[in-house]
C-alpha cells in the first residue's frame, strides 16, 4: 500500500512539472512576441508573402483584374453597360396580371399584421 502513494505522488509531481514547463514556454513565447510591434509584424507578413504579391501583380498586368468586366465603375465612358436597359416601371395592367397570377399562391388565412418596406405604417 505504501507503494501506491509513492507512485501517485511521483505521477503528481511529473504532471505539475510538465505544467510548469509548458507555462514557462508560453510565457517565454509571449515575451518574445510582445517585443514585436504591429509595424514589425506587418513588415514580416509582407516579406513572407512577397512572392505571392509578385505573382498576383504579374497576373493582373497580363490578364487584368478578375471580374473587372462586371464592375460598372471600371468601364470606360464610351462602353455600353454589361446589361440591357429595362423598359421602366411596370404599368397598371402588368401589375394586375402579376397579382392575378400570384393570388392562388398566397396564403388564405387572416392578415395578422400588414406593413410595407416603402411606406410608413400607422401600426
């Protein structure tokens, strides 16, 4: 029975020692990391990713920006827009036709609350 306590105490000491070593390593890492300012971290990040930046810049020089053709702000003034111009607002007969087609698909229960995204409500 005396051996059981010895081994339990030994294991406890080993666990506590391992925890202390881990804590010391973490504290040492944090101290080294605190010495590095945000500016230094940014410079280090740029240096580590310089090859990727060069690759990206070469790609853009050769092919242009991806999806630039879909950006209306990137178009030259003489270029037409990437979409056709619509016919303007819907007419009253067109709105009635849409309402007639939608009516069978709408709910049949009572209206609990009515509100509009476009108008101020009195609720």
